[in-house]
C-alpha cells in the first residue's frame, strides 16, 4: 500500500476522523478512517476503502 495523502482530519473528544487517498492492491482508492483514542492510544479503528472512479458523475471528482 502506498502512503495515503490526507485531505481532511477532524478530531472531537476521543474520536479522530481522516479522509485520504492512496493506493491499495495497485488501485487508486479513497480511505475513510475513524479512530477512538483512550489514554493516548488507539483502542478502536473503523475504516472504509473505495476505488476512485476514473469517470465521475460531475466535474468535481472525489477530492
């Protein structure tokens, strides 16, 4: 997996959310990760990965 480039990082309370893009299994993908922090350590992690489409429904794109 390539090193993701983060576009959005939001932290509130003991949760941190990041939205980024990178490569996974040789494909250009978007990552959404949610972490729960406790005592300075990650104790829970949820994620979603979606391939970035080459043709979008609008000119804005995913990023």
